[in-house]
C-alpha cells in the first residue's frame, strides 16, 4: 500500500485547507499519511492523529517512489522548492483558476474579451504552452483531478479540453448530522451569513454585490436583516470599507471562526450566501444556501442566483467572468430568493443538506481517493527532467533586479 503525503503550506483558513484536511482524515484510516507543512501551518495545527513534519528554511524532503504526494494543482510547479525524489503526484484542481496562467499586477482584465485573447497570445503565450504540456502529462499519468464542472468549464475555456477525472469537494459526515431542531425560524428578523475567505480577488466582488442586493431588498420590503460576515484575509479591510456605505441592513464582521465557535454562528443564521467548501459547511446545518459564483471584476446587475441544491456537476461556484450574459443560467433575482425562502425555508434547507449528503459527503470521496492513489503513475523526478515545472519568465526577471 502506498504512503501518502499531504502538502498545502498555508497559514489561513479556507476551503482548500478544509478539503486537504478532510482527505488526510479519510486516508489515515487505511494508509500511512504524513502532513508536511510550513512552521505554524494551518493543516499541521488543525489535525490530530497524523504524522507531521515541519519544513525548516531552505529544507528539501526526499520522497521515494512508494509515496504519493497530494496537493492542489497550482502548487505543482513549485514542489521542487520543497521536495526531491521519484514520488508520485495527485494534482487536485480545487479552484477554477488553479492552472490558468495569471500575469502579475494587471488584474482581472486579463480574463475578459479582447484582452484575454491578446494576452494569451503574447505575454502569457509561453505560460499557456508550459501548463498545457504539464497538464497533459499529468492527465496521461492519471495524476490530474478536478473538483467540479465549474472548474472544468474554466479549464475548457482556456485550453479547449476537459479534465476527465473528478475528486469532488466534501465535508465530514459528522458535520452533516446536525439536529434539525436546533434551528430557530421564529425570529422577527432574518440573519444571513457569508462564510469564506476575503481574498480581495474573486470573492470580494460577489460579496459586495450581495450586500448591495440585500440592502436594496431590505429597503423595498422593509425587512429586518442582519448580515454576518465570517472570514479573514487580505480583502477584509476592503469589505469593511465597502460595508460602511451599505444601508438598511446590520452588518457584523466576525473574522475567522473555527470549531464550535463557527458552528454557533451558523446555527443562529437563517440563510447562507457562500461558495466552495464554505457553502457545504453552512448547508450541512440544513440552512438554505445560495451558491455564489466567482468574479474578478465588479459583478454586473443582471447576475442571478441559485440554491446549492440546484447546482450540477459537483459545482461549488462558477466563473461569472466566463459567462456571456453574466447569469450563468441562474434565474433568481434577490427578490425571488427571499420570496422562495420565506415560503419554503425549511424545505429548501433540507434540500440543501440532502444535496451535500449525496454529492459532497466523505463517502462520496473516499473510494475515489483510494482509486486515485492506486492509479497514479507520475514521477516527480521525470517531471523535473522533462522541464515541466519551469517557472514563469518574470520570476527570472525578478531575480535579476533583486
């Protein structure tokens, strides 16, 4: 049986962190699992009963061919900074842009229309070629997996082909077994929750849009609404600044919460607005959840919503930027959302939780993970020898001018 290394060097809480933690907790029941992490890394400080190795500065760990390293796809080209050896790889696309080349400093304009095509054919041409070759190698070696159709749609949009193997995002079965009676629907006001990282990139724009929409709805309907924002990150200050100009609703920032503290906040809320793993976390409590979509640009007014239970293809959020009409086929305005919520909140909450249990429980992932570990035939030393992890050219330019 192959040994497993889980690697995701992060110090914050987010969907990817929870997903890798869940994978580790699943696999440690049947495999020899080690977390390799940076000092004070989130994974190593939030998991128990698993071997942990902390990387020291300039340290490289040698891994043999009996080891499968599981990480997110965006880190594959940087593994040579931490590891050597003939270990195998599972590259997991857990975000739509994990393998999409991004030129620094020019922002979301590079993902839209004329600029997308022009940049792809000029300053990012070499990057697209490298990632195209790398991803084809990984796919041929049964080492490239994707989280959902939303990620696959973006990948197809940029590379004109799809990833064929799926590892859906999940949360632990224990979180789904929440007592329905703990939810209080009989309040005179409605409590909304955003759960998720504030990244100042693709998440802040949709949060800002939701706040504007809900403010407008509250003004028109005279509804009493409280909006809880649970999350931290580089976009926190921007979200606070934006919320200072929002009227008609009360907004509370809680920063990062985990464990029972997080659960207590979720339980007191009535409706969630989230994407990714955070949407599952809220829906597991049988709370109705609007599955939000990502955008690097300001979200247009014609954007529409859908319940998590209506999502297809394991989707946990799609890219608004890649939608021609910016609706992504969703049909609900914010007024429609609250009309449905007020009429059928208990039913919608149960439907959202049932969706999580069917498509995103640990049972749904465990068998797929084990098959992935057995099927991968990649070899990191071969990846290096083939030159598949060459860094972007601007990395070399930075070194010259240091």
